[in-house]
C-alpha cells in the first residue's frame, strides 16, 4: 500500500483531534462555571467580546463582517444564499467604503478577484 503524503499549506490545516475537542468542551464547561458562580450572564460576556484582541483571518472576517452585511442588506444568513449577480458586488462596495472611511487609507482593499485569478 502506497502512502500518499499531503503537504499542508497555510490555508489547509489538520482538524482538531477528538481528544482536543473533548478538552475544549471540558474547558468551556469549567469557564462557564466560573462565570455562573460570579453571577455573570452570557449577555454580559458577549457585550465585552469587542474588547477581545484577535488576529484577523478570512474566517473571522466572513463571520464578523460579510455575514452581518449580507443579513442587513438581503436578509441572508449564509454566503451560499447570495445571488450570482449583484449581491456580492454590493457587499464588497459596502466593505470597501467602510474600510476606507475607518482606516483612512491605511488599509488598501484589494480589488475583487476575477475568475481567472481563482484558478
């Protein structure tokens, strides 16, 4: 039997193990108990999320920026529901304007890739 090794690039990582998943759930249970012992509600925890510092990734940009804009503009919760023509363009325009205004030229929004660039 030939073993084929797959090289992992930056966008393709191995998934967490079952052991790591169990550890994460145990840790979340323990953290929840700490909040509950002190009478801190989920609403209070969530209200402070904007203070958490995280590295920007394509995944969290999609969840925190693209999906809320898609929901506000079109009432769609998933990017898979967006129409082929127009909706993604409009979302890109909104994000482009927002980034330009908020970061005053410090961040350059790249042009939306064409089909040829995705190959």
